[in-house]
């Protein structure tokens, strides 16, 4: 140690030693700074450049340190260097440092760092002693072998230690590495120098061509500083570049994180990046996913699959059982010159939910939750199509509630809705799960029944449906009896196509209703014929309006006490060119359905008023009004116009309305009736006793007359119940100040009973059948129609 101290302190120019030390310190720092670049995640070409530059910078620094330190050595005699060996010493440094660092770079692990570092340490002594070979003094050099060995050992050990520490995974120790390397270089050099003693010998000659020491020291120092400086500048530049890059990346990451879509970056099939959205979708943190194979979250898919398909639907595994439906869109990008796949992960749950909801809304009836007409039609079409291949038979049931309209009109739409919901619940209970129940609209329902067309089974189902809907519904304290009619068509017997089946099921339903409702009918081909007949009747009816094929017949009404004529009821007749006389009972409903009742009703009124104008002045004419006519709010105006036009006195006109007119929209009907009443027209309640709540109507509107329905009159006087009803109505009329008319009086017995019960008027075959206009006029000119018995 003392030897070393005297060597440095007494035999060297300390200024040059300081220069050497600075170069060595800078060089050592550069060595590790550049070495760390090599271990960064960069392309191999870049690594190679950093490695070669690092080796050269390190070797230069070691060599320059040695060389300048040698120049600082003052043996107090002439000295010089031979050029060739000086260069050789530099080459030795480059080669051995290259080998040592190559080992450290190529293999990881402590042992390799130790070996590589040892070689770098040996490079220092090898360079030093090769360099000493270029050193010539005017004298002889004597070496102290043990010290030489120590110098070699110092270099190897400290060199090893510097590499072990410098490339250790523990960052905290890395910063000691340059110091260790500095120590290795300086230690080797000065220990090596202290091993030498120079003895002056004037005989020794310094070989020619030796380099001048002052110039050399300046050149070497500058060259070394330049190289190391350049290396440091490169490092700085790369650092700045890296920082910019990092900032750029951070910005991209931030951008990716605000993206709503999930994003991930894959290197091959390994996930290398994930944004916040994807973390959220997966419910897992970035750290647990980075480095994990893509298949862990997207089983069965690879980055290549996704990027070749551009867009793929997949299931994202998030630990739950079902997985999250996602759409994947891939794009290739280069990150650090390496191809990566960026995969956008679009969560499809919300979209699928919305789609499902839209589908549900489009295919379901909002009120009852049953399938709607659209879904039913689709299902029927599908069944028809598949039947062609699998030959399976099936049935179609359509049903219509019998008295729904009554509930809806009298108790309000809220009650109607509640009723429809209850009906649908009952229907669902009446069928099997695989059957499709649909609400086609209004009070129309349909059932698509799977599993064959066994007739007895079909009867059973239809009976069940009719029965279950015939039972009363109790809603909000109301007891509602509605009932339903059902029509059934079987595939393929009753039709191959959906439309045909539907049409035939409708015909069967129509048949069931005609038979009196509350029952079911299977389709029969004869129904088709009936419908055809109906259609042609409808056509004829339209033509008849234009061709004036109608006439009015009149049935007289007589005073029950005096037997004198009071007036007559106008009853329409249709003289069909081929069919002959068609009953109003057959065509009035059809005219109501087709809307023809409007013009027809006006014609009746106008004709009745015109014809009755020639009757004795005290006689009235009664005209029937259909409920459909009351849907026209201008009805009163129309009638007034007709009266003005025909100059018929309103007081001689009676209008007969049925309960149906009051059922549809009571308020509107009452308004029209009041308007008519204000004109001086009299209003009669027709067919009284057959409806639902006839009594309540009498309270709400003061009719002028009540016409007791024929069905009671016909059974009097023998049937005690009917007799009681007739009696009750007559008494009710008397107490309410309304006249009463008994319709359908055919016998004397009936007539005398009616008169005895206090009815005001009699109308019926007993007096006269309805007769044409000329005949009624002739009848009115005779005296009294009958001799009334009592
Ligand atoms: P309604 O208003 O109850 O008319 C009485 C019906 O009973 C008439 O049948 C009449 O011929 C029949 N009749 C009268 N006396 C007797 C009798 O003693 N015995 C029997 N068995 N029947 C008797 P019609 O003319 O066939 O009319 C049937 C229904 O057609 C009428 O019933 C009425 O509701 C409707 N109607 C007739 N003409 C018109 C009209 O011009 N406009 C409207 N809207 N409906 C009409
Ligand atoms: Ca009538
Ligand atoms: Ca009647």
C-alpha cells in the first residue's frame, strides 16, 4: 500500500493523473449506461449498435486512462512509446472487453456476469502489460512479480464485481458499478506501476519512431474525451428520445383509457396492454392480465383469427359462467418495430338486450304479453313451411269474445283491458306449453296447436277453451259474463297455406257465432259456400241501393182500448230480382256491417215521411233506427233536413231505437236523442225486456213509448212468467208516464190480456201483417180494425 502511495504521489504528474481519473470515471459511467441500453426491449440491430459502441467507449476509456497515466509517470529520465505495440494494447483492450461484455450480454445469471466481468478485469491488465511493452525508458525496468500478480487479481476481482453489480436485477446496487470499474482500472494500473522499478542505464537507447509525450498526452486525452463524450451524448439523446416516446405512449394509453370500447394489445397471442374499459368489462385489473395468453379471456380465438376476419363475435370469459358476448375488431400496428395486434372489444350486452327488447316489443302484445299478430303469423308460416318437410299435422284455433264490446262500452276501457289480461291468463292455462297463444287484436285471440289433429283431442281443447271463458270473471267487484266462440281449422286437411288455414278457421268461428255464440265449430267445406252466398248478398245489396229495389211495408198500430188506428211502423222490404223478397232480418245486419245502413236508413226515413204525408193527419209513422246510425253525430241534422224536405210534421214521426244504440256510446246517443226530442219527434224503446239493463235506460232517458218484445207477448196469456213480465212493463210504463205497445199480437186471447193489463197499443198479425203503402192507406180509410173484446 505504501509502495502504491509513493508510486502515485511521488513518481507521477498529478495533474495528468487527475485527467486520467476523470476520463476513467466518465468511461466507467458510460460503460454501464450503454450496457443498460443493450438490455432494453429494443430491436436487435439497435442492441448491437449500443453493444459495439459501448465496447469501444469502454476500451478507449481504459486504454486512455492507462496511457495518460503512463504519460503522467515521471521516471526522471527520457522515455517513449513504440507506435505498433501501443496500438496493439488498444486492440487487446477492445477484444477482451468485447469478449467479457459479450458473455454478460449473451447469458444472463450471476455466474456469467462474474465470468464476463472477470474477463473485462483481465482486459485491463492485459492491456496494461501489453501497453508497458510499448514503453521505453533510458534504462531497464525491473518487475516485482508478486505485485504484478496482485495487480492482475485486483483488475479481475473488481472487474467481476462491477459487472455482477452493474447488471444485477437489484437497481439499488447498480450505481456502485462505475465506481468498481473505476477502481478496477485505476487499481490495476497503479498497482502495476508500483510493481516496476526503473534503473537508469545510459547505454539503453529509446527506439526510433517513438512518440512525443506532450503531444501524445494532449491527443490521447482529447481523443478519449471525444469518444466518451460522444458516447455520453448518444446516451443523452437516446434518453431524451425515450422520454418523448414514453410520454407519447402515456398519451396513447390515456387516450385508450378514455375510450369507451375495451382495447387490448397483443404481441402474438400474449396480452401486452389493456385499457380501463376492458378492465371494467372483465372486472379484472390490468396487472393480472398482462403477459397472459389471449385464450385465457377469449377461448378458442387467436390474434391471427381475429385480424384475418377483421370482425369476429366472441365470448369474453370473465369468470362468470356465461361469458360476455363481444364483437372483436382487430388491427395490426407496429410497436417498437414489432408487429402487434390491437383488438377492440365491444361489449354487446347492451345492444343485444336492446335488440331482444325491440324484438319482444315487435312480437308481443303490450297489453297481455301474449304473442301478437306478427309473431303469430311468423310462427304459422314457419309451421306451414316445416310441415312440408316433416309431414306433422297441427291445428289452428281462432276465438272471439262474445260480449267483450259490451263490457268495454259500458264499463270503460280500463275494465276492458283488465278483462283481456284475465282472458289471456285463462287461455294460457287451457293449453300446453308448446302451443302458441296470441292476441290478434281487439278481442280476437288465436292458438297454434302443436301435436297433430286428432279430432277428439281437438274437441277437448276447444271445449276447455269455451268452458274456461264461459265462467264469470270477477274484476273490481263486477261480475262479467262474456263467453267466447271458437273456430278450428286443421292442417293440412283444411288448407295447405297459412292464409287459407286462417281464413277457414275464421269461417268456422263465424259459424260458431251464427249458431248462437259460446260454442266452437270445426271448419267444414260447406261454410265456404255460405260465406260465398253472404259475399254475393253483400254485392247485391250495394247494387240494390242504387237500383232502388227496396220498398216500405207498414204495420198498423191500434189503440188497445178503443181499437182505432194510431199509426203504423215502417218495415223495409227488399225485392231481389232473383231471390224474391229478402227479409230485413237477413240483410239489415249485413247493411250495418258494410256501412250501407247509412244511406239505406236515410232512404227509409225519407220514404216513410213522404208516404205517411197522405195518411189522416192524426196518424203517426214509426221508423226503426239502427245503432250504427247513431255513430254518425249528424244524425239529428240529417233527420231534421228530411223533415224539412218532405214537410212532414215532426210530431207525427216516431223513432224506434234498441238497447244496442245506448250500449255503444251512451252519451253521444243521449245527446242525439235530446236533439231529436227537441225537434218534436217521439222516441220509442224497441224490443224492451230482451236486453241487459233496460230498466236503467228508462231512468236515464224519458222515452215516449216502450215496445214490449214479441217474445213475451207471444207466450201470453198462458205462460205465467211472460204474463207477469208484460204486466210489470205495462205498470212501469204507466208509472213513468210512457206509453206501452205490445208487439206481435196474433190472437184475441193475447189482445184481450194485453188490453186488460193496461197496455196502450197493440201491433201484430191480429190487426194486420205489414202491408205495402197503398194497402195501408186503404186500411186507414176503413173505420175500426177490430172489435176489441173488452
Ligand atoms: P222490429 O222492429 O221488431 O219489427 C217487427 C217485426 O216483427 C217485423 O219483422 C214484423 O213483420 C214482425 N211482426 C209484426 N207482427 C208480428 C206478429 O204478430 N207475429 C210475428 N211473428 N211477427 C210479427 P220484419 O219486418 O221482418 O222486421 C224484422 C226486423 O228488421 C225489425 O224488427 C227491425 O228490427 C228490422 N227492420 C225492419 N225495417 C227496418 C228499417 O227500415 N230500418 C231498420 N234499421 N231496421 C228495420
Ligand atoms: Ca221496430
Ligand atoms: Ca220490435
